[in-house]
């Protein structure tokens, strides 16, 4: 049996950190500061799909943090949302959250979560998983009441909802992996870490 290694998560997401810690990993968070908007704009201009955008963002985060943790495995992660060809980001305020929910109402959207692992400055693993979410029709009154109840939590996630909370009331059907919805392809990541000797077999 191999000894578990310390891992670094290059993300400020408390949800991702909790997923890893709840899975028994010895992990610390060291968020990366990168210009995500510039990366997205550049790749959108190149016609790149959201899977590769999520991987690129995760890679840049991991590489930036790996410079501070040369002896550690660094996990970068990112998530993208696409609906009808449009990319949505975390809403900046309540009004933006209401617009996102109205835009997503009564249609499906894709969530892509990517993870990249960097060791000694070198990428050693990557993956991206896609989930399709089907949202029920939301009335303006419901959206207003929903935002009253969730408060600033609506600003913490792309799409203005968290499926693990009140956001479950927005969705009628999910096609794909639950952990991917939360922002991390956890099961493939755990498989790699076991194979790599970073966690116990």
C-alpha cells in the first residue's frame, strides 16, 4: 500500500476542495490568478469548443500554482457552460443571475468540467467530462423568489444555481456525472491519482 501524498488544488472553489477532502485526499487549496476572460476571448475568436477552453483554463491554473509547489502534484480545474452556442460565466450581480436563469429556462445546456494534473512543471494527466442539464420553465416570479432565497450563492456558480442545493428545483433531467456538475470530474481524477501512486491503492 502506498502512502498518500499531499496535493495542491489550484482553485478557490470550496466545493471542489470539499469534494477532494470528503473523498479522503490530503489536499490544500492555493488559488491561481489568471485572466480567465482574456483566455476565453482568445479561444472563442479561434473557434475553440468549450471542452478545450475548460482544459486550457485548468492547465494554466495548474501551471501557475505549480511554480510555487515544485514538489507537489497540482490539480487545476475549470468549468464551462454553453447554451444555444453562448458561453455563460458566473453572474456579476443579482440582475445578471436573473438574466442567466431566464436564458436557461425551458431549455437544455451543457456543462463541461476539466481537470489537469501538473507535476514538476509538466502536465501528466488531463480529462474533461460533459453533462447535459435540462431546466424546467421558470416564471419571472419564481426566479425572483429563488434569488431571494439563495442570495449571494447565486453568484458563486456559472448558471446561477447549485444542483446540490435549491438549484435542484430548477432541473428536470440530468444526463451525465453528478461530480462533473459540481465542477470536478472526480472519479477519473481519483483513478489517475491511484494509478500514479498519489493516494492509497
